[in-house]
């Protein structure tokens, strides 16, 4: 049911081969190592300079993850750039706002007409103007970044990044398609991981005994050495902290809309062609029928053989099926064990769709999907929009 055609298949293959698949992630290892070193140094400096002051984690995480996303996407972190179409030089913070913050805010803006499709003819000018401004600023900045990068290629600088790959391997893409693909890689890796990390730190600080358990595990495995990616598979409690944080605080609480191209029956519900369906992952992950005391942040629920590798993905935090998150490997890094990797790779290449996936086989998953639809129907004004609206889906859009 999700949009999935030859174009989509090809671009997913491009991003996995060049940037986010297992081999590509090994090639980009160096960028992550540099990022981790830099984060550690910054925290140390902050603590040493102001021992009694709170440390602003968000600022450091956001800035470093943005740098990582730029290196992977266009081969270089940047301090500023001249944007011809805006006639001005933008600082790194301004670029971050235009490429990441504004579109995120735009994504949660609600056009009230979606809930009353028969009133679609009424103009909503302020909404449209805001989105239009956001689009054109984003486009101007992306064009400037790509132009700058092309200059570096012309000077013979050897760079290994997503844009290089697209320029050499995907020369049938239009400028607009290229721009959207590069921008998506930037926004998706800049925000999600920072949000999860921030919530994990918040929960650990509220639960000192869990913080202590994690600290002990790290001490036992790494001693006073750095935690490196190859050691992550030996840190099950850290993995449980990560998955429990995804469950309770998923950075993508509602999976991107699925579009019904034809009439369908799902879980006893009739879905008319032309509908858009939103799945409320947050609602599923807070369902008392599926999770014990879901409001509690309790990493232990993922430990002691209570769940197998597949269950780690029961949270559906990375979506599923053909449109499953392409960056899940990077987000989890090498943290998952081989079993988990296999599950993830299956999800990444699976030909099924998230909706069919959650409606399939096990009683657990049918419970999950029923919840999704109950939410969908009971609360459709607030959470899920099942709207008879044909959305412009000419470009590949993840969020
Ligand atoms: C904890 C971190 C992350 C979470 C929870 C997350 C979650 C998601 C979700 C729920 C989707 C939609 C899946 C669906 O529709 O079924 C998605 C799509 C996507 N994500 Fe992530 N993501 C994370 C990190 C990343 C990172 C680091 C990248 C790297 C660039 C990334 C790249 C993508 C891409 C390219 C898609 C679009 C896939 C498609 O439409 O086929 N994500 N993500």
C-alpha cells in the first residue's frame, strides 16, 4: 500500500549501497569515530570549565550529528555558505535551521482542511505561504551546497559520499530529485538519533539504579577504554536502554502515511482507494494489552530471554516493510548482534509492506495492528488522519 515503484526501489538501493548499508557504514566508520571523539572532548571541556553547571547535551549532539550527516551526504562539514538565491552568507546554525528545524516544524503543522476534504476548496493562504517559503529556502540552500560540492569534484578532490555516488551512478536523476535525496539523508540522520539519545539520557538521570547497572556493564566490558562499535554487541543492557527508549519516546511516533491505491480490507476494516492511513506507533507501544506497565521506562523488559531479536523490533520504531527506515543500521550502529542484524536486513529488503507485515501471522502482531486501527478510528481528528486526499507524491519523501 505504500508508494513503491521502480524509482523508489532504485533510490533506496542507491542510499543503501553508498551510505547506509552494512558495507557503506564500514567505509564511513571514520566519520563516526571522529564524531564520538569530538563529543567526548566537548563534554570533558564543559565539565572541567564549569563543574557545577548543567551540560546542554542537545546542543552538542545536534551539532555533531548534523556534521556527520553533512560528511556522509556531501563529503564535508561546513561553517557557512553563500546562497546566491537568498543573496546572503548563511552560518552553520542558519543552515541547520533551514534544512532540519523548519521542515520538522512544517511536518507537524496541520492543515485543518485534511480533516474536512469537502472543504478543500477554501484557501488556507497563511499555511500555504509558510510551507512555500520553507520549501524555497530549503531548495536554495541545497542548491548552494551541491554547487559547492561540484566545484570540489571539478578541482579533483577525492570525496566518498552520497552525492558523489549519485553523480556517477545515477545520472538519470533530475536536479530536483538529486536535491531531495541529499536533503533527506541530511534531515533524517540529524534529528532522530539526537532525539533518542536525549530521551535516553533523561530517563537514565531519573533512574539512578538503572544508570548504575549500565555503568557497571560498561565497566565490565570496556574497563577504562573507550566504548567502540565492535564492543556494542557485548553490552546487552545498553541495547535494552536503546530499545526501551525507542518504545517510549520514538522520534517518529506516527509512521509516514500509507496511501491506498485500491480498495482494501485490513483487519476487518474497509479502506477505500485514495485513503491515507497513519499508524500510531506511540499508541501501539503504550498499549497495556501488549506491554506490561507501558508507562514505565524499564529496559529490563528486553532482557533475560524475555524477548528474542525479532522482539527488539516489536516497537516498530523503524517502521517496516518496503519503506522501513534505511538508516536503522546506522542508528543502531554495530550495537545489535548478528541475529538482530539478520532481522534488520530482512526488514530492509523485505518486499512486504508495513501494513501487511503488522496484519500478518502472529497473534501479537494482529493485536498490534488492531490497536493501530482502534486509535485510527477512535481518535482520527487528533492522531491519525484517514483522509480522502490524493497527496502529491512526485518525490520520494520519508517523513
Ligand atoms: C533512532 C533513529 C531512527 C529512527 C527511530 C528512525 C525511524 C524511521 C521511520 C519510522 C521511518 C519510516 C519507515 C516506514 O515508513 O515504514 C524512517 C524512514 C527513513 N529513515 Fe529513519 N530513523 C532513524 C534514524 C535514521 C538515520 C540515522 C538515517 C540516516 C540517514 C535514516 C534514514 C531514513 C530513510 C532514508 C528513510 C526513508 C526510507 C524509505 O522511505 O524507504 N533514519 N525512519
